[in-house]
């Protein structure tokens, strides 16, 4: 894609979020689109948001489970950027119309104590640079249609990456834990929707260890001379499937001794 095409694609996504009206698939408009093009569109989209006064507060990692990777025919996770207007607290109520087609995922969030960057960063470096970990929910949304109405073609990885990896919100639990206080592979959640258990999962569903997700992100960012900064939040990846969140839905995520996170959609 040319620089002009990348800017135009980002502008379509920005307008879709602003108006609540989804745009068409970028993969249909640009069949030659590569993953590098998609991240360039994402970067341009984030720049547009920052120009309106929003600030970056961290990163999200997605597509960490084998099931989701197989569904999109890929073999690698993806990443997106967290902005300050995406942050919710447990117990909050999301007003009607805030999102287009929201869905919920359960994750472990890392908060960084030190900057972390470089292609040679190790798992031990990730552990040492983490201030604390916390139970969280991610709110996904799609500013791009899930399928092309003319051809029926489903969105693919370049569409979701361009759309900031479908990122829309993050809900942080209140309980903070040292990274070595729990075996994160065995930290799990029971997600109830309107009082009924809808999903369960374990941290091991994220690349066998949520720390591995952070390591993957640091190595990916190193390719572009970037890294994680002290104070940033990093969503390590979901260990449940995305659950639809229509108006009137109450979510209760019980992480046991790790905490809980609740969110209601008005």
C-alpha cells in the first residue's frame, strides 16, 4: 500500500469509530495488503487518535490461542495499542452506544515497573521489569464489517490488525499481585453472563504462559525500535473465546484468589 492509501484506510477506521458506522473490509479494497501494511494503518490510526488528545497507556496482545490462530489461518499473535479513553474500572457501567459490536475476553494484565526493549530480552527480563499483574477484561469492538456483504468474505488478519487489533476497552481488577505470587499458567477465570457460566479458561491457554506473550510483544516492537515503558499496561492475551456483549448484559469474571472483574452494558 502507498502512504496515501494507508492514511486513507486509517481515516476510514477513525470515522467508523466516531460515527458508529462500520466501514468495509480493507482486505477487499486492498487485496494485496500485507501484515506490515496493516500495522502501518494501525500506527496511522493511533496517531490520529493522539492528535485529538488521547494518550497511549499500553499494549494488547491478541490471537494467542491455537483455536483463534487456526480460525484466521495464522501462526502468530497480533498486537494493538491501549489509549486512556479505553480504561474502565471493575463495576463500571458502559453507556449505550459507546461501542458498535462489543465482545468480552478474560486476560491477565501486566503493569510495567521498568522500560523493556530489545531483541535479546529474555523471560527473566520480563519478570524483573513487571511491577504487578492483575485480573482484567478486554472489550473488543469492530469498526470493520465482520464480512463483506457482496461476497461474503470474512475479515482476515490484516483487517483486525489495521483496526487496532479490535481493541476498544480494558477493565482492571482491584487486586494487584507480584508476578511470582501465582503460577500464571494456572490462573483461571469463570466468566458469568447474566449469572450463567458462559466460559472458563486458564492462563496456559496464552502461548502456554502469559509471560511468553509479553516476550513476543517486546521482540516484535524491537523490530521497529520500540519497546515497553514503565507504567504501561500490557494485556497478555485472552484465554477464553470472545463473548458477545449486547445491551443489558452483566459480566462477572471470577479469577478465584487472583481477584474478580465485573462490567455491565447498559
